[in-house]
């Protein structure tokens, strides 16, 4: 979820969020920009905690989720990743 969407759902102003995160209001404005300047791991974790997981690091960096990556999860030799109880 985008930070701006979360903030609006909570009925919070940019200044209120800035105060909670210990930053200035322009930092929140930048966070809500299309390509935010992320200020490091500690800041990202503070956002994650403040939103109780509503805004994840992937959301801040616009990274795809694991299901969007369409990863090939097969292993060489087409062996299953997990053996069922009957296979042992």
C-alpha cells in the first residue's frame, strides 16, 4: 500500500505522520512522491512499524511482490521442492 493511501485511511496529516516518525513534513511529502528518496533502513523500519505492516519496504521501493515475479521454482532434475509424507 502506498504511504499516502495509508495516511489518508488513518485520517492523519503529513505533519502528524512526520511528528510520529521524528522527521519534518517535507520528508513525508517526499515519501509520498512517485519516486521517493528513501532515507535508509532505520527510516523504512520506522514506517513499517508505525503503519503496523500496512506499508512495507517493497511498497516504499515499488518492488514487485513474490507472486508478481513469476519465479521458476523447479530444481534441476525436476525434483519436487518438498517431499510428501509418502515419498520418504
